[in-house]
């Protein structure tokens, strides 16, 4: 059963990209997207090509009205999902191996904050705003992860598991490619090691910093 404070997400058609948000109760989801982005009709750049349904350009009466230039938005659950399957992001998973084998952007070994604090962060950021949206370095997943944990990236380029997993795959491919060119198995092994380290870097508190929500915009 869905509860206030849950980090939810929905894969768009083809599982190309997932949109993330925080369910805050009363059928409302607070999420983060580019300015002027209408989740009900066009979504993010990726969603334009991979939505589950075409949606409607009309204003939904169940959604909380927000300024179109506002990047943190509140939508009803139906508009957030846009016909896609509801999924719950898992926190406090058992160990590194589970995080490693899961698809990026689906789980974390970091613990979740209490639900009341998660909802407080999300609603506060709905009023006060979050950092500027960037599809690769500061996107909807990073927003939801922050609301759930209070952590922001410190020494790594992104807090998004989706983006981080793609970076890890690039490092793996680079190592395998160099190993094949130079006929050196050690380079391929090094690529695999970089894959593991990169995939898990957003799970290491040493790469993250805890920031109180009230301090974000100071």
C-alpha cells in the first residue's frame, strides 16, 4: 500500500527512462522536472519519445496548481504515472551486491529518513525550490533521493542511479575495448573494477554530504 513519504517512479515505454517523485499523501506526488515541463502532456526530453500514453494538454483538476516556470511540481498520482506502472524505490537493501545487480535507479543501500521528514523536505522544496534542473547531474531521481535521505553528492558528478549506471557501463566498455586492442586482459579487468566502483559510488556516504533542507538555498 502506498504511504506518504514513499519514493515512487515509473518507467516510460521501452524502459528508456524513469520519472521519480515523492508521494506525499492525498493522491499527490511532488517531483522535479525542467521549467515549463508538463508531465501530463510532454514530460522531460526523454519522455517525449518514450511516454506510456499521450496524455492531455488540459489542466487536471486533481493536481495542485503550480507556476509553469516552477521546477518542483505537485501532480496527482494519475498525471505523474501517465498510464505507466507504479514502482516503489527501495532503501536499506541488504548489501552492495544487490545494488550492483539491480538496474540503476531502482534501489539504494542507504537508509531512508522517517516519512514525516521526507514529506517535510518535499513540501518545503515545493514552496522554496530546489537547485537548477539538469537531466544528467541534478534530475528527478536525485531530488527524490535527497528527500528520502538528506544526502547530496559531494565528490561525484551525480546522485542519479540511472545516470551513474550509464557512466559505469561506459567505463566497463572502455576497459574491454582497450583490452581487446592491446591484447591485455588486465585492462579489461580494470574496466570491470571501474564499473563496480562507479556503480556503487553514490551509495558511499564519503562521497555524499548531509544537508538540511532549510540550508539548501542559502
